[in-house]
């Protein structure tokens, strides 16, 4: 899948039923998420993330956060409660347009379209927190690996990078089928492509880019048919610990 095709795919989903494309609860298909419930999910998730970061010695507030793959701003809006500014970046213009519509933080929260397989529009060392959930799993590995390196580039020294990415299909029956079925067949039955990267590879990429993985946790963000992990990385520099 090329960046252009990926963009077209998500742009279409963003126009059709963005909330369901982001949180694919089968009971919510067809516009059945209410905005209140949808954004409350984001606030709950970010409250738990902040608690997790604090357990690792992070400060209660951050200066500049990047929400990579922001969708319509479910997490960016919640991050703005803990950060001076938030930049939400997404490949899909339709998602960014909706995010702007749902923004309740004015200029403290900005949304940008990013259609390139890098973050060239963002300067080096711009963020002290980068967060990404249920995004890197949906792009070919060459692309997600390039973004991991870019995250470290745009992270300030002493900054934290927290992201989720699955490793491989799980041991469920569907997980086993996902391992053996050809991609075109999988696409017939599943709406979104999924790609995995092993924890060893994640560690090697992040370390080569100049940060260290300081925690790895198994998580359920990719659903029951994929093994998934949340990683916390620190870029060396001015210590916050
Ligand atoms: C499942 S949604 C998650 C949205 C948001 N992270 C959340 O949890 O509310 C995945 C999002 O990633 C975006 N996305 C996919 N590939 C991307 C890429 N290469 N760069 C930036 N955003 C991307 C999609 O447009 C979509 O909005």
C-alpha cells in the first residue's frame, strides 16, 4: 500500500463514518457513536496514560505534545488538558477537517495533514511528549519504521515517546488464519490492513535513532487476534526523572 492509497483509504473512512473507523465497536457502526461518548473514551485513555507516565517519573504537565494519527482528535483534545500545546497529525484530510470542527482548545490545539512517509514539516526537537495509539498498526512496516525514527528526531532531549504497535497475529483461530491467508483474501473479510513489528525490531529502530525503550507492556489495542505492545521511550538529555 503506497502513502497515496493509504491516504485515499482513510480519507474515505473519515468521510463515511469517522468515529466508527477509529473505534470499530460493531454496535456503533452507522453513526451510532455519540460525540460525548466518543470523546469520553479519549479522556479516559489519556488519564490512564498520564498515570502510567507519572509512574515512570514524568511531570504532571507537558509543554508540546504530538498526537500522531490523530483521527478526529479523540486523544488530542484530551491531551490538551495536560499540555500547553498539542499538534494532531493525520494522513486523511477528512479526519483533520473533522478534528478542527471538534476542537475546543482554540490555538492550543492545531491539526495538520501529513501525507508523506516522514515528518518533514515538523522541526527537530519540537515535542516533549509524543503519543500514538492504534495508528502504526495500519501501515506497511517500512512506513511505520520510518515514522519511529522520525518520532525520535522531533522529540526534545528528555522527551517521552509512547506508542502502540502489534507484533504478530495471536493464537486465536482468526489469528492463525491471518498468518496463512494471502493479503487479498484477508482484505475481503477485514476492512483495515494490519501489520506487525517484533519488539526486538522496535527496540533496534528506536535505539538507532537515539532514544531508549524504558518500558514495554502487552496491551489489547489491536483486538484479540493480534499480539500488541505499548512502548515507552526516552530520548536522553535534560533529565526529568
Ligand atoms: C484507528 S484511527 C486512530 C485515531 C486516533 N489515534 C484515536 O485513537 O482516536 C487511525 C488513524 O490513523 C491515521 N493514519 C493512518 N496512517 C497514517 C499515516 N501514515 N500518517 C498519519 N496518520 C495516519 C488514519 O487516518 C486514522 O485517522
